[in-house]
């Protein structure tokens, strides 16, 4: 059987229902906000798995288009510390989405079945053959293009000729998805031969490396080794831009996620402080409202704990 003290406490808390409801809502929000602290960690853990599964490059180097044979790529794979090489070519074009011309990037893969770095993985449909396309999943997520297998896209190429190519599905790749999000551009994957036909020129314009040791010193050594190896290749005149070295544990969008995590942490601290202030002010108000009752309880011998 519940005591009279318990019944009085309930009556005190429910006597002003609006105040009680506000207090409960604030406390619930404060408790729920503690879970926000785990969001950044969970995202980082999921992205580290994605980096491993997608074999994200440790070093990427932009080139002016240069022809590289399979033997020359094998020589790059044989360099000390290099565990994987990816050679791609890409062109920036426009595609027709209904009546709208939208900017797009076509990324050409030499061999979809032998990818080693920055994997393009099928999410739905099938990988493309010559004269076919597959859309990056981030195209639909960002809202620039929501097509899927069975669609056709008209590509306005640099040669001045339009080409209508079928879409065979959707695929995922970390560098391509980052390009969609950062530049609001449609990213499509196809074969290197298709890109060569549309651009009117062939050749690799991007090299991506996976390294045994992704540290900055080892990365610089690998870059110099690649530069030395390519020096004898006809048409190679140096890198078109500074090589990009990915810091160990880094992934596309990590800085933005960390900033968002700091915002959530600040929000959690504010919610907890608000809850503490609310509890303190509510208790003070309850005591101030019942000075007479407290005086009577003390007069008849009630202990401090009971009061």
C-alpha cells in the first residue's frame, strides 16, 4: 500500500499539468540527446568498412591523357609498397534529362572484373559493357538523376555527335559519390573504350594507388617511384595536378561529419544543462509553494528525509 507521502508527491507534481508535461518533455529530450554522442562514431565505423570494401585509394594522381599498356601497369604494381593500381579515364559532358541538359562526368574503367582500387560495385542491375552506362547511387540520393536499368541517356559528347546509351543499373564508388555530392554533377560509369569513342581520344588521366604503408612518407616515396617509372612512357609530361594523399583513417566527407558531430555534442550539453536547471527550478518552486505544509510537517515531528 502506498504511503501518504507518495500520494502527496504525485498530487504536487500533477497539480500543474502544463508544468509537469513541460518538465517530462525536457527531461526526455535531454536523455535522448545523449545518444547523439554515438552518431559520429557509428558513421565513422560504417565508413571505415566502406573504405575497406571499396578499396579506397591511398594516393591519386591526375595525368594528361597518356597511353598505358597492361605491361606498363604491371610495372607500376611491382613498385615497392604498391599493392594495387587503378587506371581510369574520364570526360565531362552534358546529358539530356527530358528536355534539360545536365552536366555529367563519364568515368571509364579498363576492366570491371579486374578492379583493384576505388571499386565500382553494382547495387542494382548489371555492370556496363561497351556503349552502356551505369549510374552512381548518389545521383539519385542527391537528386540529379534517378534513372535505373532500362533507361536511356543521350550524351552530348565533345566530338559534336550525340550518342544515346542504355543504362544497365546503379553502382557505388566512393570517389564518384563524393564528386556527385560536392559538385552536384551526374556521375556515370562505362568502359574505357566508350569514353575514348565519345571524347575522340584515349589514354589514362587518373592513377590511383593502394599502399602497404599509407603514411605520408611512404606515399611520397611511391609518388616519386611512379613518376620515375612513367618518365620513359611516350606522352607523359608530369602530373597534371598535385598528387592527392589520403591520410590514414580518412574518408570522403569525414571533416563535415566531424563538424556535425561537434554540433550534436554541443546540443547534448545544452540539453543536459537545461534539464538540470529545470529540475532545480521545479524543486525550488514546489518547496516555495508549500512553505506552510512544510512548517506543519516539521512541527509535528517529520524528519528532514520525509519533508
